[in-house]
C-alpha cells in the first residue's frame, strides 16, 4: 500500500509539473501578443495611450486599453497556478476586434493574435472560447479604410475561423458553426468584387473547414469503436468528453454542399450581392461557379469519409449521401451542358459510387444511364449516326436526306463532340475499375428490377468506337475558345481520340473479367453456376416479355405472360410487394384463377421492366364483348338474355373482354398503397409506374378506377389528406391535375392556365361543394413547380420528392439481399481476399460470354479502320519536345495507339476465353488478327514484300504467335489459315538453319531444316523498282540502289519475322500436342497445300519441302488412322506426280539443236552424269535440260526420303505397321528409270538400317511384311547396278538370315527366291561392272568400304542360302516329320533347288563350284541326321536329277552357254529385269524354277561397245580354261549323284521298294549319260560342248579331239561312280545289319545286273555281284 501511494503521488506530481510547464508557455505566448497589441494601440494617438504622462486629470485612457493593460499585469505576475480564466484572456482581444473605434491596424493585430493563440493550442482554450470567436466572426468587420484594408481584414477573419474549426476542441461545437464558416467563406469567394487572392483563400477555407469537421467525425467514430477518446494531445476534459458525444453528423454540412451543387442555395448572410441573383438567367456563369465550388467541397468530403461512410455509426451521413448528394449530382448533371461542370460532376460520381456502391444501387443505375448512356444515344442521334443498341459493330451509312448534323452549327457540333469525349472518359474510369463489370452484371443485368445495363453499355461503346461525325458537314475552322479542339477531336478523320476512349473502356471491361482468382483463394460453390444460369434464364424471359409487351401487349405480351407464368394458389401473394419477393421466388407468377385482377397485380410487380407508355395504353383499353340481346326479340328475349349473362359469367377470366380489362385495371391500381398519401402524391406515384394514356377516354377510365381506389384507402384520413366530401371529387380533381400538368409543361399552350382559372374550374366540383382554396392553391403551385413525371421523363424529375422516393427505393428487403450471394457484390474498396470472392469468380465467366462478341467487334473493326492510317505519319513513334527544350517524350498517334490497343485487347480476349473454356472465341480472335495480315497465301513469294511494306502486319503477326503460344489447345477452326501461314513461312525458309550432318548420309532432318528458297530466284523480286517513266529516264545506278534498299528492307523484315516465329522444334511440339480434331485440321490444310503447289506451274519443288514437314508431323502421330490415311494418299499423289515426270526426260526433240556457246554439244559436257543415270537427252541437249533433270532428281529424292522416313517410323510402332506395306509398294511402283536413279539408293540404305536396328527396338518390326521387304531388296538389287546399293542389299539379306528375322517354315521360300535372284544378278554384274571400272554412283556418298570385292556378293548370297537350308533342317527335324506333312521337306528342298539353280545358271565357274560345294554340304550335313526315304526321293526328283540333266545331259543348255544366250536375248528384246522378276517375287507360292525359267535378261551392258576383235581375242584366250571348268563341274555333279545315294542308302534299306526304285533311277541316269557320251565320241558330230562354245581357236580336227577327250573324262567319272556305288551297296546290304529279305535282295541285284550290262566296263562288276549272290 505504501508503494502504491508513492506511485500515485509521483504521477500526480508529474501531471502538475507538465501543467505548470504548459501554463508557463501559454503565459509567455499571451504576454507576447498583448505586448504586440499594446504597441499597435500606442502607435495610434487617438486612444490617448500617452495621456498618463501629461498629469492631467481630464485625459482618460480608452477602456479597451485599460483592460489590455490589466491583462498584461496579470500575465506578468508570477504564479504557479493559473489565476486567469479563458474569458479574461480572450475578451480584450475580442473587444478590440469588434470595436468600431479601432483602426485597421489594431483590429488586424487583434485578429492575428487570436488566430495565433488558437493555433498554438494553448491550454486555456475551450469550446466556449472557440464558439465565442466563431460567433463574432459572423459580424461585419469595422475599421476598414478602403477595399484593400477591407479584404485584408476579411482574409484575417477567414484565417481566424479556420484556426477555430481546426482546433481539437472544435469537435464539440454544433455543426451549424462549421456550416456558417463555410457559408461565410463561400460568400466572400463568390462576391464579384473579391480579389483573386482573397477568393483563393476563401475557397481554401471552405475546404479546410469541411474536411476538419468530417475529420472530427471520423476520429470520434474511431475513438468510440476503440473504447477510448482522443484529444489529439490536448489534455482537456471537456474536449475528451465531447469526443464520445456524437454531436457532429455531417448531414447539415452535406445538405448545404448539395444546395451549392444543384444551384439552389437559398440565402447568403453576408455579401454585396443579392441572393436572388442565383436564379437569374443572366448570372448563369455565377451559378456554374457555385456548383463547381460545391463539387470541390463534395470531393474533399468524400475523400475524408470514404473508408467510414458505410459504417453503422455513419448511417445518417450515408442516408444524406443517398438522397441529398446523389440527387444534387443527378439534378446538376441533367440540367447542364457545360463541359467544365460535367468534368467535375463525373469524378464526384465516381467517388460516390466507389465509396458506397452497395448502398446506392438505384442511384448508380441513374448515374450510368441518365448521365452517360442516354446522352451518348442523343449525341449519336444529333450527329446523324445509326446509334442503336444492336450488336452491329460497324457504322452504317446515313440516308440521303439532310441530317440534323448538316443543319447544326460548327460550335454546337464541337460542343457535342466534347461532351461525348467527356462521357467516354468517365466510362473509361468506370470500366477500368476492378469490380465494375461484376457489380453491374450482378446488380443490374441479373436483377429483376432493372433492365440490362452492362450489355447496353457494351453496345454503345462498340458503336462509339468509330467516328460518328457526319463527314458531309464542313468543319474547316475550330471553335473559338477551344484550344486545339479541332486537332484533339480530329473531326472527319477515320479515327478520333473519342474512338480510342471507347476502345479503352471496352478493353477495361474485358480486363476485369479476364482476372482469374488463384486456386487456393477460390472455393466456389458448385451450385453457383446453376443459380446464375437460372437468373439469366429468368431475366431473358422478362426481357422477352418486355419486348413483346412493347410490340403488342394484347396479342403478344399478355399471352406470353399467361403461358410462362407459374400458377400459385389463390392468396399466396397476399400483401406481398415487389420489393419483398425473395430472390428464389420467380417474378412471373400468377395466382389462380389467373383472371384480369391477378394479371393486373402481376403487371404491377413487373412495371419496373415494362414499357410504361405501352403499359398505360394497355391498361386503359376498354375491351370487347358480344352485344346484349335486343328487347324487341319478344318471347326469346329472356332466354337470350339469360344465355348472354351466362356466357359473361366468366368474362373476368377471358382475355380481351370488358370485364377482364376492368378487373385488370383494378388489380393493378389496388396493388398501390395509397394510405396516408395525398391525391397529388398518389397520382405522381401512379404516373411513375405507368404513363397516362394519350386518349382522353382511356385517361377517364384509369382516373375513375384510381379515384375510387384512393378514396377507399383514405376515407378516415384528415382534411389535410382527404378534403373531399363526395365520391366524384377525387376523380374530377385528379383528371384536372393531369390536364393541368399538360397545360403547364407541354409548351404547346400560348396562355397557360392561371391559379384563378384553376380555382374557378373546381367551384362546386365536390358534390356541389367547393374544395378549400388553400388546398387548391397548394396543388396548383406543386404541379406548376414540379411536373407530374412520367417514367420516361425520369431524368428531369429528380427534383420532385415523390418521384425521387419511388425511383430510389431499395431494390429488395435487407434480409432478402443478405440471403442472395450475388447482391453482396459491390465496387467498394475491400481487402484483396474479399475481392476474389467466390461470387465474383463465379460471375466472371458469364460476363465474358455476354461481352466477348462486343469486344471482338470493337477490336476487329478498329483494326480495319486503322490499317490505312496507322504508321502513315510516323511508323515508330512521335517525339515531342517542350517549348523550353525538355526531355524527349515519345507519344503514339491516335490511330497507332488504337491499333495497339485493339491488338492487346484481342490477346486479352483470347486469354480470358482460354481460362473460361470458350475455345470458339479463341478461334475468332485468331481469325480476326489473321484477316489483317496482307498476305497472299496463294503466292509464297509475295509474303515478304507485303510484310516489309506494311509494318502493322508484323504487329499482327506477333500477336498471333502470342495468342497461339498461350491458347494453342483451344484453337480449332483457325488451324486452316494457320496451316497456310506456317506452310508459307516454312517454304520461305523462316525455320531453316545450318545443320552439321555426317558425311556418310544426308538425313531427313537436314532436309527439314533446309531453306526451300535456297538457290531459287530472289523472293519478292517481282515488283518493279519504279514506274515506266523511271524505266525510260532513270539511271541504272538509281534503279540498282532502289533495288538494294528494297532487298535490304525485305531481309530485315525476314529477320524480324524469324525472331517472332517459334523454332521448328517448338512448332513441331506444339502441333504434336494438339487434340485429335485440331491436329487433323492442321494436317489436312498442309496436305491440301502440297496438292495446291503440285498444281502450280513452279510449285513442285516447294511441295516436296512441305512434304518433308508433313512427314515429320505424321510420324509423331502413328496411332491416328485418319492421319495415316491422309498421309498415304498424299504420298501417292506426290510420288505419282514425280514418278511420271521422267517421261519428259527422254524427249530428245524438246532439247534438240541446242548447242553450247563454244559450239560443243551440251550433252557431252554432262555425259558422265547421264550415263550413270541411264538417261539420254539427245545429241543437241542444252544445259537447261540438265538443270531440269537435276531439279527433278533433287525433288524426287526428297519425296523418297520423306516416304522412307515415315516408313521407318511407322514400322517401329505396332499401331502403324500396317502402313509399312502401302508405303513400300508406293516406292516399288516407280518406273524403272526413276527407281534406279532416285529410289534404289535410299531405299536400300533404309531397309538395311531397318533390318539391323530391328533387334534393338522396343517394338521390333518382326511382324512386318517380310515379303515386301524382300521384294524391295530384290528390286533394288536387280534394278540398280550401283555397287553401293548391291552391297547394302547383300548386308541386309545376310543380316536377316543370320539373325533369323523370318519364319523358317512360311518365309524360307521367299528368302531363297531373293537370294537366288540376287546371286544370279550379282554374277551378271561382275562381268558388266568389273572392279576396275568407275564404281561411283551419284547421291550415294560412296566410301571405299561400300564397294564389294570381286565375287564377294555371290559368296555371301550362297552362304546365306546354306544357312537357311541348314537352319530349317535342324529346326524342323525332317526325319520325324509326319508323312502327311509335306510342307517341311518341301521348304528344305526349295532351298536346295536354289543352290542347284545357282550351279546351273551362274556365269562364273567359281560361283558354280561354290554353289555345288554348298549343295553337297547341305545334302550330306551330318547335323541333319537321318532323312526319311520319301524325303530322299524328293531330293533326287526335285534337285539332283534336274541338276544332272541340266549340267551333263544337255550340251546345248550347258552352263557355259546359258549366260551368253541370255545376253543375246537382252540385246534383241531390250527389256528390263524388273519387268518380269518383280511380279513373280511377290506371291509366296512361288518356286525357284518358275523364277529362273522366266527370268528376263538384264539391261544391256554399258560396256558392250567393245570392238569385235578385242572380244574375240579375249574368248580365244580363256575359252579353253572355261571349257575345262565345265567338264570338271559335270564330273562333280556325277559324283554328287552317287554320294547322296550312298549317304542315305542304309536308311532307305528299311524300305526296300523305295531303295530299289531310287537305285534303278540313279543307275539308269548314269547309264543314259554314259551311253550318250559314248555315242558322241564315236560319231564325232559337232554337237558337243566345244561346238556350242563357238571358239574360233577350235576348228576342224582339233575341235573334235577336244570333245572326245572331254567325254572320256566324264565317262571315267561315271565309271568310278558306278563302281563305288556297287561296292558300297554290297557292303551295306549284305552285311550283318542288312534289313533286306532274301527275295528282296535277289530282286535288287537282278535289276542291278540288268542295268549294268549297258556299261562297257560292267564285266568285273557283274562277276562281283554273282559272287555276292553266291555267298
């Protein structure tokens, strides 16, 4: 406790210490100012300040001087406690200030002293002192000697007042003091005699006073919310206490400011001009100044309260803003055409809406519609444009009749243009607000009360994006007083600054809806989209109803309402008003039984959306009904009357009847709540919901029902509300008020009705009595001052209280708005998290769907309108320098700025559409930008010149690629033009680059990156360098310089385009990432471009480059069948085009008699090339022919490489392998010459790589058509004599055989056929192209290792045959094969037949011997094991016996002569091997004998031109050696016949019958051969081998001797073979292991002896057999 007391005492001491210190400071300040005032008084001898020195008792000091001295004495007396009160301190200063005796200097000093004391925040200053000073400030100032001194005193007074209102204690003052200060400053500022300095200070004082007061209000609210007061450093209990007491509300001040804004300020308490001048037309400029000052004050006030206006503590101030400030702004905006005033009204409107948009829904709607949109429509109409609310974006041409603009003065037109520009600037401010679009859409476009606002705004903005000034109106000069207005507005130009403003506004709206909330901040309800769709559906229905009702209410509107309305039970809507219908309750609802009364009540609820004039006319209708029966009908009258009454019983439910319309009018008017409302107020309310009909009868019907309804609601009211005494009184007065309104405000009456006339007209109108004169006078004056406003006259009716209350009524009940998530959307500045609320994010996609078409129209038409003028005056930028030489500021001209703005807007639209899933919009954007590219997509060469002459196209190109990069997956329809664009750029070489390739091969990738224009004529060099005049008179140097500059510009353009384009890899990846539909469209366009280029005269070369790109695209999509089908078809068409072009290469007449410049035939210069290609151009071919050939060959090779690239890629994918065969067949179908020079080399290389790479692939192409691969290899080998091609084929076949890349059972025969064919062709090629010859071949990149050595190919093929045979025999166990399965042995035998045919048909003895050796190895292979007897028989029948017959038994068909005879046939027929080989290779059921029997000779040898003498000498030298080799071959064949039999004899012993039969055939064959040789040797006929050799060295006896010698050798070989077989068989059959029975053995040997008797050496053998039988 002791410590606590000590702390309390210490604190008290500190407070006292600070108070003493403050008082010392205050005392010093007061003393200083007292001394200053005393000095001023002493300087004036009038007050006797020096009288005390005279010692005279008659001289008395002035009382004010004595008081001041007394104050000085008290101040200088030292005292710790303040003994002087505030009043004692301030009173002397105040008395001197207001004294009329004091001079200007003294009064000014006193006022300055007071102001300084207040500014110093002296502690003795309290609220009372401040209040006293402000009260004195309202008095007039004395002591002024002239105008200058008077203004100085006024200035000091204003400063004193500002000091008072800024003092912290002033927050406890009543608000009237602040208003009085503002009023005082206003009077001073507005006085016509006020100097400029004083006027500025007065205006500043008004602003400081207002902001200080509202600053106190905000501080009070903040302090109250924090639970503590704040005195801003002033330790004054009274000030602190006043902080909590909310005396300041801000309402009186705001009302006064509003009276300034609308120009209705009622009084001025001080000044030198009369208050009535504000209403004078002659002083309209003064009214404008007053309004501007009010607007400035309002803006300052809003800036202070903007963050607190919507707080509950500011409820009164918010209400004043709603109904005072907004009303004043609307009245001022509607009632003025002054641009300066509007320029201040619009920013104030922006601030008000931004601060409290949620609480100002109807006010904001009026701001936008009445102050912005409606004036735009009127201006457009005045300027003679087709300003409608349709979606048409382009301005239509005006009619030929004189337009209003043609009759308008230049000054008036410029005023309209300036106002239009100002309105558009204001709309730009709205549209660039982050929440404006969502706010408008949620609060108005989805609202049941308001017509769509955002869509109407977009329509008007689109229409205002284009110049609407009539170009026929002469506007040579600008309006006086408008500095540079003509240049700013640019009247008559295609694009103006106003158009650019409208474009900015549209872009701002688009920017708002393009914002996407981050995923972590958007947790929208999935039901929100459904809710919005339901709102849109209902709103569209209501808008359609309004449209039909406006067109024809009875025939269209009401039937639609009855059809669409939801029916509810009777009484469900009892007591429900329009504003209280929940957001979930539809507006189109009818209570049962849905008669006239119910429809009328529904029309009342819908009156806010319906056309008021159409509604009034419809409600005033009488209706129709059948006529009443005639009483003269006699006895039938009663029955007819009863039937007529019965029919009319339900007329209130029948549309169009009298009763229906009567009930409908009652239902409508009875929905009003007229209770406690005067008749005039009720009429105004009724006229607001429906315009009174134009016909007097309809008005009469409406007013009759209205008067009864009103009277029924107000029967018990007082005389001030209901002064009527009869039923007719309200009707008569109401009708006359309608007439009075027309009389007073229509402007058609030359002498309007007076009050006396009105009073006299209503004499005795109330049931014989008269209404009170005061009542009549009041209603007359009310109608005269405020017209009865119809709904379409709302913009002039804001000054009327009733109309304002109806127009600005809350949209919905507070509870209903809280439950509706979308009505919470506002424009108020809120936190970022709330800004991206789920409601806002849910609304944005729907807003985009509504405005995207307007945006696209505006941006697209802007591009069209600016294309010609953009960069016309300045291509890059305009640079302006200040008059005094400042920094250079780059600025964009209006057309260029609008062009860039439109392009950016299109990119923004595409991005927003992408984010919202609107792919069709992205398509439209790209197509719109592409339409501005001045490109001739049909002519590739014109692209760069066009781009170089129009830089705007480069901007469009940049935006296209930007949109494509961001929205590539949303593009669909635009791929057609994009495909043509990319194909053109590809053909222009925009994607080309240098690729370092291996020296071995030129890959397709190099072709892909190659420049298609390399080596061609200069692109764009078709345009002339000048006109015909420059051609005649221009110098060559000038023309060359012009051409150089143009080419330089085009090269720069190409570099810029390349910088914009993606790389080729990026392009391919982009295309590959497309969906199936988009990819298909793009691919289809590229294919069509290839076909189009093929049809062009000079486009063939480009088509092949494009095919390379298409190939690269196709191979990336191997699983899409549509792509594959299109690609195959395209390849077929392209290949067919180039394959058939070879026919022109053989047309020698085309190039005949074209001799080179040196007189030598050009064909000699190109002879080496043409020989290698086998193409003849004739003796007189020119270099042009060879250039054409080279171009054709290059293009054809490119096509082949592209197809091969696709072939390899498709073969590696299981889903596209079925395409392999068609592509391969396509290449194989090339004509022989084409295949030889353009296909074979690349095809063989590709097949080699494919076969060698197959085992390493993830999906190896084992299931490809091996038959097709083998056919292609065989065709390449037999057609192209290139050693490189043959080596590749050999390597491929060897690899296939070695790695067993085939099915040995089903595909071995194909392998054998190809190997035999290639081996025979290789044997022929060794003679035609010996190793010493030039082995180079064009376009094959030959290396020494690629050239095979002599005989290498044949050895390889034979070795592969042996491998095939051996592998089959081992894998398929021929001995164990069932008897009914002949497939296995048959395949093996086919392989053996291949070797046999090589023995017969090979052209070299070395090849024949090797083939025979391999055949023997295969037949006697020990790994095969034992064969069945039937298999051995098949071997003999199909292989061995035919081999013996062809080699030994037919000298004329001997191997030595077959090749030469084939050469003779080749020379006679001139055919090509492929013509007959290819069709026989393809079928699988094909044998070697069928190939070899029909094998056509090879093409004629290019070295057949040797002289006959040299050929004869060569044959003479080697003929004998060749003959000996043939004899040796025959002997080896005979040996093979016996060896095979003996090898399998023991095995066949199990089947004696087969063994005996085969033995008889073998022995019989040898016997026949031996016998024929004996006959030839004996007769000496020249039919032997030597005769067939036709060797000149062997003639006469020498020739016969040689033949006999050869026959002897062969006979000896046969003799040895027979002996060996007899001896070996004896050992096999007679041995212990023999399986032959005795009888079978007897028969076997008996038949053997019979056959042996034909041999001349058989004696010894017969003896041996006899001995054998004896044993």
